[in-house]
């Protein structure tokens, strides 16, 4: 079985989708699945500096980058299109990532033309908030291209049960849930927090609240600003770390939110953190917060929980399972609700630590890339063998029943 995974972008400036696609490709390769990943050198406002038009061998899969013209996430690549026309028939299944992208729509059309089964992972782009953002453009594109392509897909892979419910409400039935994950070994022992303090000395000796994500309207920084102002007035030793890339020029707007709320002096914008520095930030943090309006299934939420942090997340993060497991505080998408949960954590440190410990165990047991790949292989195999997806669903039910 030979799998082609396609994403129009994989640059780090695009956020969690890029990391998720690479991680699942590697995890599939660990299971000896033959995986090729193709993408472009787009990186939002920049370009990835990498060899183009040739296979690059990663640990357990191959990746090929194509040159492109792009404006943020609108991407055109004639070399990639030509390559697909010549080579797509060599693959048994094509797995695409994201929607509302013309180059992805072309891949779906070509799969239909060549009678190659394909799977679509929307990564939260079919969530109600996402659909309401630039609604007229999306409604037209959805009716003309996305809805027919999704209906003809062999499966729609969602990454959260709440997302599955929302996608099903659009009229689709062929839905499978395979969540994102983490590599547990990366979080078994975090680096010394001193690595972070040396880079950002004004955060030393503070009670740190960490926001880890893109500087983007859907991430809820307009809610976090007044929420943190309330928290900081009650706990003056708190300091907010906003760690993430500004890939659409939204930083000045985000900073203005905190200026208006009167707490900008207690906020550090670090830009994007990766590798040891990101893990050191997680080690230095006391609390994690995700005030999002909408997520598919946040990679950074998993990382915060895997680090053992008490986490405050909104219902927009699509993770009710964390509340059921008492592994996070999940609140309404409102500033006062976010503030109240953060104050609750700060007021009851022992209870918060216990919640963080539960979160770490919960993620390690249920949300790793190895388990995600194992589930996805079952989906691929059912499609390859032309068997009903119900066999995959039975497998998932059994696996989770064993862990409860």
C-alpha cells in the first residue's frame, strides 16, 4: 500500500497543521507504511529555503518540495501540478490536508479523474466559526467545489469528536476520527527552565501564564487581554507569555488589546518558539491558556497538558474529553469565564497541580502519534480493501474500551 500525503504548505509559519502532517507521516513510516509527502516551499510571507523538485529522505518517509507563487495561504504551483498529473496514479490512496484551497481542489479533481481513492483532513476548517469567517467567499467556494469533493471522498478524517459532530451536521456520513498526538518521550523530561529565562529575563521570578499559538483573530487574544488584566489585578506577580508567530501581520492589533486592557507591561511577546526553547517555556510556565474561538484539535493544548500544566481552554478548542477526565478546565468563549478559571487555578495551587498531573497521564495514554498512526492505518486498509469504514470504528471502540 503506497500513500501520497499532500499539503499545500508545511512551513512553520502556518502553525499546527504543518507539524501535524509531518508527525503523522513519520509515525506512519514507523509502521512500515510506504509514505510520500509533497508540498510547496510557501511559508506565509516567506519561503522555505530547501532543495526543490527532488526527494528528501526523512527518517521513515520521503518529502518533496515544489516552487510556488503564494500570497499567505493562497498557493499556485505549476511544477507541483505537472508532477501530480504524471505521478498520482502510482499511489493507492491520496490523503489531502486543509480545504478552501484551489490547489487542494485540483488534487481532488485529479483523484476522481484517475479513480484514486482520497481522504480529506479539514483541520478544523469546517468548524462553525471558521465557516463564518469571510462567509460569502467560503459559501460560494464550498457550494461549487468543497461539498462535491467531500461527498466523493472515501473518508473525511476529523481530529476531534466535536469536529465530527459539526462535519456530520453538514450532511456527511463517511467520517472517521483520528486525533493529533504528541511524542511522549519529548515530554518525559523537559529542559531546564533557565534556558527560557536567559532568553527572556523579564519573565524570571514571575508566575507565568503561557499562551502558545499563532497571533491570529481566531485564537481569542481579544478575550485574553481583559481576562488577564483581571487576573493580574488580583495576582500582580503573574506575567503572560504570548508565544507564537505573527503570520498575517496581526501582532500590532493583538498588542493593542493588552494596551487597552491596561496590562501590556505584564505581557511578553516572544515570537515563535521551537525545539528546546519551546519546551523550556513549557517548563517555566505555571499555567497554560487557550482562549480560542475555534480549533480543529490544538497541538499546543496537547503539549501544555503533556507538560503537566494546569490548562484553561475554551469550548472552541473541541476537547470535551479533557473535562470528562478532569484534566483541564473548559470554559465558555468569554473573557470573564477565562479570567475566572485562571483565578481558580491560581487560588488553589495544590488542586491545580493535581489536575496537571492528570492531564499529563491522560495525554500519554490516549494522544500519541503512534496511536494516531495505528488508527489511520486501519482507515487506509479498509479503503484499500474496499471494506466498510465500520471495521475501523469497531477497532477504535475496542481500543478505547481497553483504556477506560
